[in-house]
C-alpha cells in the first residue's frame, strides 16, 4: 500500500517519511485520531514503506505486502474467544488470522463493528489478552526474515487487558533491533499510562472535506455536488461517508428507531415504549452502543438546527426532513439532560447492565425531558 492511497492526511504521511529518512524513528509510534480519519490506512502505508527495500528484492516485498503476508509484518488486534475452545485457552490474534486478512483485503478503512461481524462475535466484547503478549514476544524475538525492519501493527491497543500490557512493557521499551511498533489508537485515554509513556504520539486530524469529496468522486463515481454534501455530513470520517452511500445502512434503522422513540415519548405511550425498549434490548451490546451514539448525534444536530444556520448543521436529507418539525422540541431546557441520558445509557451498556432495564428506564426519562420543551 502506498501513501497516495491514503485519503488526505498528507501532513502525517510526510512527517513519518521524514522521520524514517532522517533516521530518528522511535521504537513505538502511537497514531491517534477520530474514527474514520485513516489511522489504520496510514499505519499500513508506513509499514509498507519500511518493508519495501530498494533494489532487486523490492518486487518480492511488494507482492507479499499486496496480500499482507510479509513475514516481517505482524498484526495484533482484539479478538473474542473462538467457538468451541475451553476457558483455559489463551486467545491470540492468530485465532482469527483468516478473518483479519479477509477484512484487510476489503480495504484499510474499517471499524470495530465490522471486525466483530467478521468474527461473528454476537454479544462478546473483543480484547487483547495475555496470550497475545506471549505470542508477540516469541515472534519478535526471531531475526528479520528479509534482513530489514520488523514491524508490528497493534490495532486498538486500548483494548489490551492489564496483564497483557504489563508483559509487553519491556519489549515495547527495548525492542529487538530494527523492530518498530505502530499502535493505532482511537481512545488513548483508555490506554495504560505505562504503555503511553513508552510511545511517541502522533495526533491525526479529521480528514478534510475536500479530500473525502475527491475520493468519493474518484473511487465511487459520485457527482461533485453529491460528493460535497456527503463529505460535509461525514465531517472528516471516511467510514461515515461510505455508510451514507449505502441505501440500507445501519443509520437508517437507527433514524427510524429514534423517530419512533420521540413520537411515542411525546404521546406518552408507555405500552409501545416498553415494546420499543424490548426490541433494542435484543440487539448486541456493540450495536446498542452505536445506536445510542447516533442518538447523541441527532440530539446535537436537532438543537443546532434551531439556529437556522446551515453551516452549523451536519445532517443527511432524511435526518433533516424529520428535524424540520421535531427540532423545536430539543432546546436549552432539555438538550444537556438528553445528552447525559444517552451517555449514561452507553456507559451502562458497556458495563454489562441489563439492557431491558437500561432502555425502559431511558425511555421513561425521555418522556419527562420532552415535556420541558
């Protein structure tokens, strides 16, 4: 993968190549930035840059990297417990190596939700466990197969459990010669300080709207006007731009569920609200959190819609159609409390609270907050 395949992010790509050329490359990099900005794409492009030598070996390296099968490129990522394994099994990334390479084959832009679907995770939460630390230490202690760098890309290191992180500390701080860790992190505040302090952090910005619009036009054949609107709604997130293109995307379902919730709450229809809460309680926990995060987005956008300034609003056409009549119900009297309500529900679901209780309590509180219009 080349740097010119990354959407935008020229500044970060240039900075990385300069570090390599000036031989001041740290042993561990921490790429941080908002969802969909292309952190993994940059990590893969930089790994390819480091592992592609000049000279006769170049073509061979490019062929291996085209399938992400280079022997000096290692991946570590959150996994679930494989079906049929005992409780004693120590989970490692290689348990899902085939699924991981299938995901990479689709492109360098993907989310945890897509990865969970690939693993058929259902309600399981993915993590990087202690078995992974033992496996990485073993792999990285071997000599480079091609005589150059060894690169380890750690996707979402914040999902390491404490035992795994503590075991990796020494090899991250003092890795074998020419070994580079590239950590791709979405929530650096959740990463153990002992790991953070041993890395050089690079913060990536949201992808520029112009870069997303250009990619939509060049890669997806979208007209200029539509590409500009989608890019604005995506707000720096390529994954969201792609989701917007899909007619049957998940956000369409979430928008319908939001509309149902607000209409039933306004009508104070407790019986139907109970059915609504039971429906969403049947979703997997990751899907429930995605829905609630989408609800937070809609609360913010409906509140901003009241100011009648298009520059402040980031909504799809379907969202805006609903907002025309609904936005007035989200105002100074309830916007903060509604946002806090959905945020608390996200926290509770993440902490494995009973979803039926969480959602029914939430819908009853929505009734009270909508009355404050």
